[in-house]
C-alpha cells in the first residue's frame, strides 16, 4: 500500500507528530508548512491538511481552502484534520474533502483512514 502522502500543517509540533505517526506506520510523507506557490503535484496519493488558512471557522473559506488544495493535488484524496468542531461536524462532503477528523483524533482511526484512502 504505497503512495506519497503530503502533509500541509503550519504548526511545527503537530506536523512533527503526524509525520512520526505516518512514518511509524510505514508511509513516506512530504511535510509542508503551506500550500506554496508551486504549480501542482500529480504524484501525491493523499493530502492531509488542517484548515491552515483559517483561524476561525468559516464554511465558505474552508471550502475554498480545500478547493485550492484539490487544484494543486488533482489526483489525491484529501483528509482534513481540524480543531474546528463545526468543520468536523459538517463532514467531508460539506468541505469538499474525502475525510475529516477532529483534533484530537484517535491514532488508529487516523491510520485506518489514510490507509483506506491509499487503497481507494
């Protein structure tokens, strides 16, 4: 079950923790603090992102953020990790993502979610 995973997380402590969990589960991961200005990436299979651009939850801005991520990574499945309870409660379809997990999240559920998306 291979495939490149991209993690977009602006909090270095959370980024290090999530990266460690993924590597311990045997998955290569490319960690980025922002979406960046590059032109795109067709190789990523899963992108894990916080709602990086949002400090307070706004549904329209959240959907815009996920649309930006999807445009940059057109072939990837998108997992949103968020501390915004309303975003998590709205579900992945409302955000345009493939999965949403609320922080703090269960490690086993997180790994199972990522692996399921890698298989799909």
